[in-house]
């Protein structure tokens, strides 16, 4: 790294002797931190990433064009998604990463929370998202998701959103 600094004229060897010891320590620690982060990222095991729980939902109905949203399989053939993507639509088709498709119907919708729960017509075997499971793609930061839904989060008695003009 110091060779690169010298070659790019960012700092010359004569200037290095005038830098304080704290600055030199900071420079060395910064270089070590960057190298450690690169090493950890390169060694990260990505086999645990659960892409089988993420689906594409294509909906058609009263809107002039189809809507596309994503959803997450949560349990027993249910998919959690956004309400504004499926509300008022009469046909919801779910696409899985492996190319399998199935139809789904709206089981519950809550426009205040902007959440919808879809039920598969024919539930293919898929893994629901586990609690505290890491998900990420290679370009995303690793995040934790607690994929439990409170029993009061989506009310089955909620009124569906209606199509407007």
C-alpha cells in the first residue's frame, strides 16, 4: 500500500517522515481493516442463502396492466406480500426461482399495513423463511429477518381494496 502511495504521488517518502505517529498508526490500521474485511467477505459461505422462499407474483385484474411484486413464503402454502400489488386483482400467479408456477388467491389483506396474505391453490413443497435466517445475494449486505407474523398483523376480516376508475 505504501508503494502504491509513493507511485501515485499521493505521498512522497520525504513527506512520510513528517506525518505524526498517530497518523501512521491510523494508516496501517486502516489498511489492515480493509484487508480483513476483504478476506472475511471472500470466505463467507453463501450456501445457507434461502432463495427458495422468495417468489415473483404477477397479478391481473381491474388495472390496465399486470402488476408484479415479490413475496415470501411464510408457512403452509401462504405468501406474504404488499397489498398495493395485489389488491383488486382477480388472478395472482406465483413464479418460483426454479420455474414452477401456481395460482394463488387473496386470503387476507390489510391496506393500513400494506400487507396481503396469499394462499396457494396447489401448494408445491417449498421452504418457508426461518426465523433469524440470513438472506442476501452476493451484491447485498447480509441482513437478518425475523419472519414471524403476529396473529393480529393481518386481519382476515379486513375489507379488500377496491379498484378505482
